[in-house]
């Protein structure tokens, strides 16, 4: 079993096209604001329809993509695509990214998703194609890497703690009055405590398009893309990891509610 799944979402422009009867778009569905350190490539951005295909076997997703492209005919034209992957990871453990750190530890619980991620069975999706200077980061000592991320590399635990899923206390200080988690740490800039507890459900996949372009295909689901914008602005201003990454692709979309038996996907948008 390959466990193929497909997630379908519409971009900000699609509901407003005349041929789609000017369906009312959700108010939060709008393009992301510009960020000062973006290096966006137009070849990897935007789009009116976003399809995420996931499976245990990459050959299955490739075949599904070819089939969907063929079925689209002249109605839809592929704008961009990116293949991502997860490294082999023991069951129940968090996968690691190309920097060697666990990625996806602090995701919301199902109950938190109901509060912060989904609204009336719908959600928004932000996609970022993030180039990483893997070699440059690797040249740093382990201690320096951990200070930038804010977690221990081996265990994934927050600095000053022992276990991966221990609370990330960004206000904890040493007896000398210094923050345990450095001011420029990645986990500090991304902390929900700075957004009144608001969370996003993150899905990170590594990509490797050759020695000159390796990085992270970052997907985040949330009730309002404005949350991502706030976090990204903080990262631009304070996150030490920003020295090693470039955001080169970007898209935002509204994930269509699941279809009931005998119902077309997206049919309730026309109700």
C-alpha cells in the first residue's frame, strides 16, 4: 500500500475569475505581504490551483501527477512543481531536515488544531520553497548550531531541557540572567507565545535539486495566513538561521473542504 493522498487548494485569484461565477473568496485568502529578505523566483510561486500529493513511494506520486496533468487537458497548465522527501525515520520518531536537526517537533495537538488550524472544516495553506546553505551551516560547531536553532541536535530537546517534547520556555534564564534559549534562536522567533498561543500545523519536506539547490519545502496549515506573516517578519528581524536560508518560492491557498459521498470537491463553495 502506497497510502496516496491528495490535498487540493485554490489560490487567491481563482475564486474571482469570471468563468467561475465570481465565487466569494474567504476574506483571509490574499497574497502574502513582501518580506525584506525574500529572493523569490517567479518560476516557483503563485498559482490558481495547488495539489499536494503524498505517498510512501515517490513513483506513485509521480504517476499520479502525470495522470492529473493529462486529465486537466487544456483547462489547467502546470505552473511549477517541487518534489520533496522525508529521510528514513524509525516509527514514532521525528524526521530530521538537511541540517541534521529534528523538524516538526512542536506541532499542535488535535485539540489545538480545532482551535488554531481549522475553521468550519476548512484551513489555509502557505507553501515556501526555502533554499538552505547546508554546507555553510555544517561548518559551524555543534554548540553554535544548537544556539542558532534553540534545540539540542542529538535529542531535539529545547536548550536547557532533556526531552524532545519538553516545553520551549523562551523566558527561562540562567542564574547569571541570560536567556537559556538565545535571543536569536529559531525556536524563539517561531514561538506561539509571541502570538497569544496561536499555532500552525507544519509539514516540512527536504528537497534536493543538485549541489547548488538543496533545502526545505515548508508547508503550514492555519486559520489565517496573517499568522505566518507575523512569524516570518519576526524571523527576518531576529532569527540567526536567516543567514543560512533564502525563501525562493511562495504560495498561499485555501484548502477545499472534503467532499461528501456523491459530491464534487468544492461543490459547497457554489451553494
